[in-house]
C-alpha cells in the first residue's frame, strides 16, 4: 500500500513525447470527452492497462488448471460488468483484452452527466460537477473522473442543494438540453457526439444578378 504521504502515480506518460499520430488521436479524445488535460486521458489508459494486464495473467494461470485463477477470473468479469465496461453475462477474458480507452472514458461521471441531459456540453458537465451541482444517489460528488457503476448511473441528478436543480434557473433556460441519442439512429454507428460543437451553418446562397431593362 505504501505510505499515504508518498502517493504513487496514477498514470504513465508516453515513452516517446513526439508522435504525430498519437498526439492527434489524444487531442481528438480530449475534445470529444471534454477532458481538462492529457493526464486525465493517461489515467484512463492506465486503468485500462491494469485490467488488461490482469486478464493476461489470469489467462496464463487458467491454462495450467489453477482453480484459484478461475475464481479470480469470474471476480474480474463481474467487477467489469458492474462498472459497465462489459456485459453482465457471457463475457470472457478475451473481451477484457478487446476493450479500448473510450470504454473507460464513457463510464466517467462527466460523460454520463452530459449523456443524461444534465448539461449542454461535456465541458459544462465538468463545471457542474466541480462546482458541486451534481449528486450520485443523493451524495454530492465533485470528481468528474470517477467511474460510475451500473447502479449509480440511474441515480445521477442535480444536487438538491444546488440552485440549478430548479427548472427556472437561467442556466437551464438558455436552450434545449440535449438528451441521450435515440436508439437505432445514425449516432449509434459512430457513437454519440460528445464534442459539444454546434453544426456548421451553411453559407447563404448568392442573390441572382439583376437583369438589364429593355429600352
């Protein structure tokens, strides 16, 4: 566990600092999920890396017939199922190895607050959480990066002590708050748009030139 005064790092920096493709992909994820900086992205990658490392270790032990490894495998799959990273039934360790970082980012409180329609953009969802306007199960939570379980997902709401909980609050009257995407729509194929960017307005069509009058 270690001394509480000497906390361990919760993320690992990239081995090579200047990779154009990786930097571009990271910037897109930062914009899509409204992350504050790349440390939050690296923290999610670190969480995913630990789950996958654990799955590889258990795969090797299960092949040798270790009964304790089979028990730990079921515990790991149930834990990931409760976190919403995997389905509750019919999963294997191969499904754990197939997870990507967006699976972890989609279970953050900030992302779910936006998808439940409590904020206009992911960045505004982060602001609401940090300022104490969001509660989970009646308890105020001010950490936007915590992973929300399946049971906690249904009890995310405005904190009753917050002024934003009132429907007549000016922040909630600025426009229509986006809700979760409709099932079967075009967004299901590419995932929900979490960038918060407004669609581009097409330029106005040029007016036709006046016809000369006949003399």
